[in-house]
C-alpha cells in the first residue's frame, strides 16, 4: 500500500500517476476544502483530519510506503511522525524536507536512528 500525505497540486500529480499505474493508494489530507479539490482532480477521496488523526484512528498496513507531499512547513513534522510507525518501510518526502538546514540538523539523530529508507524527491 502507498499512503500519500497531502492534497495540494504536488499530491494531485502523484495521485494521477499512481492511479494510472493502478497502485493501491490511501490519501491523507487536513481540511475538507483541499480534499474536495483533490477529489475533483483525481476522483480519489482523501481521508481528512490530518496525519496525526489518521495515525490515531487507523493502522498502517504492513510493508507500506509513504509519499509526503505537504507544504514545506509541515514536511519535517510529518516525517518525524512517520518514522515511528512500524509498518512503513520507505518514505519519499518532497524537497526540501525541512524549512531550514537548522531544522534538518536538529532532527538528524532521530532520522539517522530510524530504520526507514528515506528519500528526498
């Protein structure tokens, strides 16, 4: 399973490609407005309420992969939540992955200590 975090234009582009490839996909967004725009563009209905709520309410399927395509301000916070999830093997996070080099360095230990394969797109 692939989980796509975000419902903006970058997430729409990912979803269109994954849909064309017939890849099982769960989309997680925050608000209803952006989720509706996402649905209009892709015909895929996102889960709303944000990543933290989703992780509280649902279980990530084993051997899952995640694409993080949120706004820059929330990339790192999403990544830090995802590396704690057992069933995720690979994470692709959109660039720049952090709002600054300082934010990246502040989280270096947590990221390097993770057993996840993390890629920056």
